[in-house]
C-alpha cells in the first residue's frame, strides 16, 4: 500500500470542523465504568477521582483485592499514562482499563491511570503538566486507598506509546523538581513502545512506513496536532536529541532511577526506543531492555499472551527481582 493512499484523518476517525475544533468519532469506542463494590466477585476495585476540576483531569485508581487482606503489605504504585498519540481515547477506554486492571492484579500493584488533556485542543506540554500535577495530587492526597495501601517508597511512571513519552518527560521534570515530590520516592520509568520522532526518519520508520497499526503518515499527523503551533518533529517534546533532556539523564542516574524500555520489531517506533536505551546507557542510567522481534505497535492491548508476558516483566522490575 502506498502511503499516499492513506488519509490519516480518516484513519484516526478525526474530523476537523470549520471552526477549528475536532470531532473524534473514536469517542464511540467502548469505555468501562469503575466499580468499588466489594460484594462483587471482582479481583480489582476501581474508582475515579478528579484532581483538577478546572481542566477536568482525573485518574482512575486500580486497587487489587489482595491489598484488603488484613495486615497485607503495602503495594508499589504505578502511575500509568495511556497511548493514542496524545489525541485520542481516555483512561476509561476499555482497552486501557482492562490492561491496568490486569496489571494491578497480576503485578500486585496499585495503578493510577491518568486521564490527561488531549491535543490539539490542549497541545503539549499540557499532558506533561497534567502528569506532574497528578503526581503532586497523589503526594498530598488523603485518599484511603492510597494512604493505607501504597508503598510511597516504590513508585514508577509508566506509559505505552504516547503515554510512555508522557512518563519520560514527566520524569525529566521530576528529577529537576525532586524536592517538590519528595514524599513520593520515584524509583524509575517503565516505557512501553515509547513514541518519539524526528524529521530524519529512523530505519524502522522507513522499513515499516505503511505498517497497518500505525502508518508513518498517521504518526506525522499526531505530532502535527500535539506539538506547539509552529514546531516541527525536531522539537524537544518529540526528538530525543532536542533541548536539554539528555543532560537531565545525569540527574536520573544520581537518583538511582531504573528504566525498563520495551519494544517490538514490527513497530515503526522500535528504533527510537533502542536509541533511548543507548542514550541512557551512555549516561550511566540503569536500563533493562526488552525488545522482541515479533509483535506490532500496541500488541499487548489485543493479545492476552503478550499482555501477560509484559505484565510479568513489569512485576519482576518493580519488585527488583532477578530475571531467570
């Protein structure tokens, strides 16, 4: 298939309206409501909490039932950011709800999935701002699920695709403002198929230009809608070499953060993830890399076996277990 035959607006089911606003036809895709009813036969309880009423930003907490057992140890916290190119879906979207639910249950962690503001109505750095605000809210919150069940000394920022990019940039801010969130001991990042780019194409982008899950023209449109007006893909929010982000990795190393970077050979973004691993290793950051040859972009959201495999790796990572 030629790239020119793909209409990225149609592909994303986004319609640009005459007044400059956008209609997302994907808003009709399945969503899941939270449930904190302990009488139901569910392994994970969930509830939504708004942390900024003005911006209508909120997070969905996932509490595994095991945490309710008397005298059970406190659990790690994973602050999760969903993917979809900064422009689509939400923490309530069923594909992300089910993944976080499975992760909370199988990895034995409290998961806070953040519903951040979407572009282009709220261009970057809005999502990064929301990520750090969610961290500050968690630090100060008196919510019982957090205060009773979270081990604040073992917290991670995690995301898939664009969500991984949000986790990365939020992490760069946290290492600069470490005292501001000192009550939360961030241990590191979990970056699943991170979404980065640049005007110069990577090898995997060229090789998989028309890859069905995420064609190159679609990622270009996502960046066009998400970046500040007038910016191109060499902007620091998109290009790993832009700005002073790589210099901040020195502070990440000093803080002892650990980073898990996971990707697949069938994903056009895979070379960007490998590049990130290289940059971090050069700076002395502890990196665990997980690159499989098989698998396309977002495969863990649709393949239960891949989801189980990834979540198993996350559990090993957050509990500092040695891989066997």
